[in-house]
C-alpha cells in the first residue's frame, strides 16, 4: 500500500511539473494569492495581488491579518493596528531566466509596508490555467519601530505563507 502511495505521489508531482501552463507570462500577467500565514507570535491570513509590468518584473499589493496570537498576561489583546498590515511589493520572476518549467516560478522581491521595509522570496506551481499553489517567506530588513516588543512583532518578523494562487490574466 505504501509503495503505491509513493508512486502515485511521484507521478502526480511530475505530472504537475510537466503541465502546460504559465506561472508568469510577463507584461499583463495577473495573480491573486490567498494563504495561511505562520509566524512566531501568531497565525493569520494573507492575500496578495500582483500585476506583470515587464518580461520578468511585477508590482503588487498585499494585506495580512493575524487571527491567532500568543497572549501575554501583562497585556491586553492586540489592537486591530497590531494585527493588520498592508504592503506594496515588487517581484523579479526568475522561472524563465534560470530555465524552470513554464508552470513553475521563483520570485524574490522587496516590500514596503505599515510595519517595515522587507524582503520576500516565493515560489508558485500551477496545475492548470487558473489554479496553483504557492509558498513564500518574508523577513524585515528595517523595522520602523527599533524597540519593537510583544504585539509590535505581529506582521513584523520572519514568516511563512502557503496557499492557493489564481491566474486572473486576460491572456
């Protein structure tokens, strides 16, 4: 039974990698991503919208909200401003540049948000024209509050997001 499961998983993975769809098409590309966000002080949701501006470049926005968080006995619950973050972001899409399959893309980038100036690196894998999965890590490069403590770290620390990616391109 285990052998059949492993063979099925491998076949599914290689089938997905060989799918004929584009993870990034350049100018006019549009992607919406929705995922679960995991960080040391909490978990939440994150949504982003990216628009292709060139052959290997996109620009977008991102919003995140921490729903579950570590509570501190000596503090009240975090306010909405502590739990919410909005960022503008720019990505360099490397899939075509380094010769990855059409349906797979790696994208490092920079983001500027309400909490910090940071960087991110992500990957997308598309199964068909409209649906894929993504994973992304984000990290602050410069926090606006150098004395950040407790709930100030929500949306202001290294985090990982995984979820679904949707192609909204008109091409």
